C-alpha cells in the first residue's frame, strides 16, 4: 500500500517500506512501534488519573463526620 503523498516517481522505495519523509523511508515496523508506545503512554496516563481519583476519594473517608462532638457550638 502506498501513502497518498508517495508517487511512483519517487523511486523504488515508494510504498514498499511505509512512508517516505525527507527521502527517508519509515518502515511499517517503526510505525507500529510508535503507535504501541503511544498506546502505552495513554494507558499509563489513564491509570495515573484513576489512582489520583482513588486517593482523593479515600481521603474524603478520613474526614471527621459531622456531629462527632469535635466542634463546639456557640
């Protein structure tokens, strides 16, 4: 499969190794590795978000309940 920016006039490497950028062919394997790395980073970011949410929610449970007698009423 040939990327739409690659014409047959670009030579033998056009469409055979992935995408041509600045006369350098990027292989399909490199593209797949880049996509996999992006998915890993996205999964780590989502996991970090949920961990922070969990910590915040857990922190709310440690607050004293109203009416414990800790606060004096004037």
